[in-house]
C-alpha cells in the first residue's frame, strides 16, 4: 500500500472545518449540503496547480444512504423507522451503502486535484495511510480489508482486530476526486450498527432483490475509543488532523468559497435535493 505522502505531495492545503456549522450561505447545513460542498471542491480541484483540500464535517443523527439503498422494496417503512428513532435520512451521490452519523462520528473529505494519473485504489490508499499516520502513536494495528457483517462494507474498511471503525467512499468530478471517510471516534459503535441492521430488516423484509444488501452483525463494529481503550473525542481527532497537515505543509489556506464556487454550490445542492425527493414524506 502506498504512503499518503507519495500521493499527496503538495506543499499547500486548503483546510475547511465545517464541524460546527449550522448554516452554509443561507442553507441549513445538513449532509445534503456536505455532499454538494465536496462536489464543488472537486470541481475546483480540477486544475493541475490547485491545492488539495481537506474538510472536516459532523452531522447529528443522520443516516446517509447509498444509491442502491434507495431501491429497497420497502424503503418508506425503513425511512419511517429511522425517523421514529430520531434520525434524518439522505441519499448521497458517492459510492457505498447506509452509514450512521452522529456527534461522535468525524467525517473527513480529502479532495485531490488532477487525479488523471491516480487510480481509484491510489486515492483510497491515500486516505487509509493518512488515518494510520494520525493514529500512529496509539496503534499500529489498523488494517484495510472488507469486514463482512459491517454496514457499508468495502475493500477499504478500516478495522482493529477485525472490528470496523471507519469506511471510505470516493466520488470523482471531472479531474478532481473527493475521498470521504467516516470515523466512529467515540460512543456507540455497536448501537449504530444495530440501527442500520434494523433499517435493512424493515426496508427489505427478507425479500429477494437484485442487489445483495449486507446482513449486519453489530459485534463486528465498534468506536475507536472502545477499540483502543482510550478516551478519544471528535475535537481531539480534529486536532490530530490539523497537526498532520502542519507537518507536511508550507501553507494552509482557510479561504471561504469564492463567488464562482457559490454558483456551483447552488447547482450541486439542487441536484442533491432532487436526488432525495423520492425519500421525502
């Protein structure tokens, strides 16, 4: 596996901490907003001389569904179950399946410019090795392989001793790529898995479908705090991310969106709203 510094060799980074935002240029800051923001960052990163961007985001009590989840035979009943338990549901525009977010989950988006010479695997490996790097003082046991029985399973699930604490998705827009990871930092890793298990039980009801949805086994998922037996927090993880950037950067830019980016944001946001119309009551 490649080291992230082999892939992300830039000396300047754009850094956006959106973890405490409630609104973004007049829009409520929900997961819908976040995926539109990442699209715009990927569009802005299409140029050869553009700096990569790293964005942090947190959303309370939200289940982010994958595109295949929107085709579940009893989706409305699944959405109702989530709502009854206090969770908002949205369908994202990147790969993967259902993921549970809350205040104990830190999302990191690494947006890379000019990825024409990078494979999809290169981009995933950049994120894997970045997470290994920021946690290197706590563990050398982070592995990347599919954890069967987890929600949103994939080849780049991150686990310790066979228990998953993070998953990665990727979206490419023109020549930019947004690699997105959720980190179960603190709290209820098993309970999150139980929620997604119950969602699939209700939304599929055991029916045969063209797509193979995962059979969730909550025992294979946990938070980093539980796995490392260390009191980790989202704020502490944010500090680790910022410190890692400072180690490799000569310049960290925190500019807000430009006027052109705001125009693109409105377009991408409306696309996300349209994608989600079918799951709205």
